[in-house]
């Protein structure tokens, strides 16, 4: 009988155990062979659990059709994978309002300003992380859920098609075509001078936006003034570090310098496939969160699992783990 997610608490407890063991053993996202194998086992386990759940395929089919009558007990089990109910149907001209079966990344161009799209291919968009990557700009954030990005100029690549997560069979169709495309799109964009500058500009805007919020907190946030921890010295250091690191950032060559990673269901925050991209060297992560390293599964680990499983035939002749 497949494992069912009757309540988020079960998943939370399981993930706390996995996170504790992972961080105790490894402590960071930098690859080692043992850690890499742990990532592969984690992805395979999560994929197989999801795909064996009898709710998965019917809910995925309904979600791709934007079916608002489906309850999505599995896909939205956390209550956070889809857009909040308060935003459903709200007018937001000139953009299309969100529907009940939408996520923040679904039909991205219909719901967001064109300026947020750094690059577009036939199959995907490259977008910047709206959150600042610098933890010093979140002085009052709860330690158990850090809002900042995972590294300097943290960037996202999302498919245009409705693909829920890397455990969705559509993500690994055609020898993982869409996963490969997300990586290729980023690397081709990075290889251009425009791409590097666009990523830097988006990250700088996130710093500026967060800075304005800290200096002039919006009404109703309970403080009404700049947090005392965000001193002028700290503020100056945030922007000085950005300028210093950008000189090293633009020298990064490509695939060997970046981590391409996925948060595998049920550890995903948004119910639409998205690949996280950020420099893996710790010099670019000094002031970024490492709280999510345990669940950031490298793309190559996923590709390796799919390749390995495609060669293992089940009794009925179907490749185990293939789609």
C-alpha cells in the first residue's frame, strides 16, 4: 500500500529527521560523493512515493487543465503550493487574475510584469528571486524559516508548461528533456554579457526593494520604524559586499561554478517546477541561508537516477522509474 500524506504533520516530522541527519553529517551544499549518493536516494524515494500515491495522476491531470473543481489534497497538501485564496479572482490589471488552480509560477507571463522575465526560450523563463539573498536584510526573520536566497544572485528557471515538481512524470519525460532545457537555457544566457548584467541588476533591485522596506516599514507591520539591527553600518556593508562580489561573479565560467538544484516534493514551496541556480562556492554564500541545503537536490543527481533506473527492467518489462 502506498504511503499517503494524511496530514502535513507526518511530513514535517519525517523531514525534520532527514534534515537533522543530513545537516549533522554534511552541513552544506558543497558536493561530496557520500552526500551526492544521499541526494540520489532522497530523490528516488520521494519520486517513488509521490508516483505511487493514487491521487497523484488524477490531480496532475486536473491541474494541467486548470480544473477548479478538484480538491488537490495531494498537490496542495501544505496549503501553500497554490496561490492564497485571498488572491484568487482579484483584479490586477493589466495582468490576468489568478484562479483557484494556479500557482505563482503557472502561466508566469500572464500574471507578472515583463520586467521580471530576464530571458525567455521556447520552453522556459529565467526570473530573479524577488527576495534579497542577504540575511542581514532580514534581521527579525524566524530562524527556522529563512526568507533570503541561497546564494549571491539566486536565480530561478521555470518551465512554461504546467509541470508540478521534479517528481511529476512530465519532468522526466523524453529523457528529462525539460530538466536539461532549464540548465541549457541558463548557461546560454550566462554566456552573454547581457545575461550576466541582467542577473546582477535583478539581484540589486531585490536588495534595493528590501532596503526601502526596512527604512520605511509599511503601515501595519507593528514597528513603524527601521529595525535597530539594520544599522547604517550594516546597510553599508550589504551594498559594499554586493559591489565587491560582482567582480568575482562575472568571472564565473559556467556549469562547474553553479549549483542547479530542485526542492523535491513535499519539500517544495511552490507547486510548479522551478530550478534554483546560484554559485556553489561558499564565498558567495556567506550571508545567505543554508537552511535549505538538505533539500536542494542537484540536477545531475536526478539525471543520474533517471538514467540508472531506465536500465533496470521490472517484471512486466517496463523500466523502473522511467516515464
